[in-house]
C-alpha cells in the first residue's frame, strides 16, 4: 500500500503550515519505518492547480490520497499518523 500526503498551505509558509508539514513528515517516517510507501508533497493553496483539484480551502490543509481530511488547523504528528493508518 502507498499513501500520498499533500500539505496545502501558503507559498511562503506561515508557522502553522510549516509545523503541519514537519508533522506530516514525522508521521510519514513512522509508517515508512514499518514498510509503507509514503510520499509527502507541499502544495500552494493559491495555485490554480490546487484550487481546481480541491476547491477553495483554508490553510493549512491536509489531503491523503487526493481527499482533503482536515483544513484550517495545525495538526500534530499523532493525529496525522492516525489519519494515515485509517487509509491503509
């Protein structure tokens, strides 16, 4: 199984967007250590591609395998890890 995490935020990261991205990478590292393939990408909330794919959203947001799971909140690594495990 493979997972794709997309952290959606402003291009010059605000503290909440930056922390959410760091925590997504921490959560991904735990699953990678268990043999799961996880890719983490950063998307700009104002980019046309992001808007057309996800609609207008609040930053930071987190999408897993193309579906927005949380928006407008900074997430800690534990919450992100639980969301990822639900997708497995």
